[in-house]
C-alpha cells in the first residue's frame, strides 16, 4: 500500500500559477504509474497528467503547454506545476498511484482544492 498526501492548492487569479505536490508514504521508485486527476462540481473525475516510472508523460489536451508533471524519486514526491491558470481549472485535484500500472490496484490522496478566479 501507499498513502498519498496532496498539498499546494489554493486560490489563484487567472493567468497565475500554482504548484501541487503529492507526498508518498514509501518509495515511488518502483511505482509504475502516478497521475494527477481533477473533479469539478457536477463533473466526472478526469485525468490531468500522468508520469510513468520511466519518465513518460501524458497530458489532457486542455492543459498541454500549461501544466508540467514531474516526479522526484529521491523525495518520494510527484508535482504538478500549473501555469497560465484558467477559471475552468477550478476543481479538487487528486494524486493517484498505481504501483503495477494502469488497470491494477491503485491509491488516491484526499485531494486539494484549486480555485481560479477570473
């Protein structure tokens, strides 16, 4: 198992930046897949960005060029740098870890609220 704790959410103005961090309770070196998801009120949870143990990244079309996901194996953290924020980025952001990869058991953090004002 792995426990995940997100931090870094808050209030930002449109065009601003926030950096989210996800701290894992154990080494993430061998965790195959880690990702950031978000859920806005009344909407389904959606993938924002993901990164594999090999460093391959994937982004939702809506955040490409604005968000960057990274992982720090030494500090067991995964971060999401969010630039050029838009009001439509407002959501609760969740960290996800799938040690064996997508489709296998996975774990969620408690979420962190991001609110972008226009």
